[in-house]
C-alpha cells in the first residue's frame, strides 16, 4: 500500500497508526443550516492530530442522536459560531457524532490507558480534568468545563477519524458488532444515570417507573434498566405499535399519549375552568398508571426528556417523595411546575445530564454481557447520516437506537483484528 497517500476512501484501511493528511467527514456549515437532509454534506477536511491526553480513533460506526438535529438547524445554538466566539475556534464547520466505536489510530502525549490498535467505544461527555472545580472534588458532569463531544465540540464520530480525550475511550466487548457498540452509550448511560445516579431515588425492586418516549433510544434502554433492577417500567408512546414493542421489551404496560389533550404549558391558576379541565385530564392519565399496575400506586421515578409538553403531568403523577429526573426538552424548554405539588408532597425535580466514566463502564458491561439489548433497529451507511437525522426531525424514526457504519461499511467485520 502506498504509505504516501494523503487521503483514503471511506473504509479503506491505511497502515495501522498512519494518519493521512485529509479525511472524509459528514459536515454541517452555517450557510446550510436547516433540515438535516440539506445541512449534512460529505466533504474532505484536514485530519485532526491528537494533542496531550487525546486519542485519534479510526471510526467504524457512529450513533444517531437528536443533538445533531439541533446542530443542523443552527438552533437553539449555532455551535460553530459559539465555538468561534467562546473558544477562539478557527474551523468554520461542524463534524458531529456523540456516539461511536472504532480503533485507536494515534495517541497524544501522556496517554497511558489506551494504545494504537485497541478497539474502543467512545462516550460523549467531555470535560477538563485540570479544571479547578473537578480538582476540588466536583462530579465532572457538574463541572463548568463540561461539553457534549460531537455537539458542543468538533471532530465527532461522523468522519473517518474522531478526536476524543483518553477517558472517553472504553474497551469494546468482543461480543458486540461495530454498529451495536457505537450507538448506545448516549441513550443507555444517560438513562442509567437518571435511574441509578441520584440517591436515594434509585430504582428499587417493585418501584413503578414512568418512562416518556418508551419506544425511542432513551426509553428502550430505560425499560430494560428498570427491569434489570427489579422495577416496574410503564411506557408512554405515540401509537399502539410502539406500545407493543415496549411491552415485548419488558414494560408492564403502555399509555398512548394521543388519547389525552392536556399537553403543553399549564393554564393560569386564575383561569378556573381551564385549570379544572387540565386537572381532569392529568387525573385520567394517572388512572391509566393504576390500571397498568392493578393498584392505586404512583411512579416513584419519572424519566423525563420531552420537557415543556409533559413536565406538568410528570410532576402531578409522581409519587409523594418521588423524583422526576429530566435530561432534555425536545418539546420545548419552558417547563411549568405547579409548586404546590412539588413542595407539599416533597417531590424532587432533578436535572440529569450525560454519564460519568463509572456509569459508562457499568452500562457497557450490561450490554456486552447481553443483559441489555442495544436495540439497534436502523443501521445505515456513511451517506445516510443526513437522512437518518431527518427521520428524527420528522419523528419518523424506528424504535430503539440508530447507527451508521463508517469505515466498517466495506468490511462487514465485528473485529478489526479479523479484517
């Protein structure tokens, strides 16, 4: 093979450790902000080089998540402009991708725990290990330095090579295909932190847990985690077919949210008629939970991510002394709360973002040993990155998680060593 090549085709394997000058990437630019099918374009860009503590990974597969729908739209944040303004970034493009699997191709100074040739899963939370708050004992996910790799930062997994910090690399179980390995950390570990990371509100045997978007990536992982820990998952879905999928996955039952009409902002408390109408629908929703459980019990934990449309109901139906753990706001960011239910019934509203190294490793073990199915029900090609995000934008995506093959596309291999 010609070692002087400056660019290899997607899936073409350079000599191990040789970093070409240029690479293919699925790129977003500001002049293309809009729907994902138009925003993403395959381009040739310079291959990044790892600095101190960094690792360059030859990407085999990447996961599809909603954060790069936002990146393509340029809202609520123009991630390119934000990096230029806040961090002095010189790149005028964005390479997304917050999930991925691949092979370590080069390492920077000070890297100790991974080496060239290692097969790894890449996790999405990125922080500065030298930050003062972390050195003073803060959880890295509370650090002011925290960023979402492949969204707030550049050089994610939608390219031939991805640039990560060493602690973002985790050993890939040999049992997992590249696409399965590269597409579950964002959803599974985020759900794991929501359900297991906020003592004393961790899932216990017998705990009812309400899960919004039960058929999606986050929800499908949450259902299985709750069952693994002995809890009783109840899924909220948008149609009967998705509900049946959730039950097959382990949900005790499901609620079709389209049977209710009280979604959105809370009415003003002074509007008695509107408040009574909202409360009647919220109570009717709560009774569905009782029907599924076969007794009048409320969820001890509610796994939230839809935000504006659903948060008032989540607070309302959550048990006395229970917790609503929220990790997103896909329906909007103005989350109304009737504070009477929050304080008088000692409920907890907990923000939860990302996952730490221990949580990532625990989830990888659960998936690698077959205790949790990564539920990859869509696997496309490198050229499908834009269309796959368009499916998310149009709410036309399949159940479970979504992946695309990058360099693994041409090989059909599960292990680099066997290529």
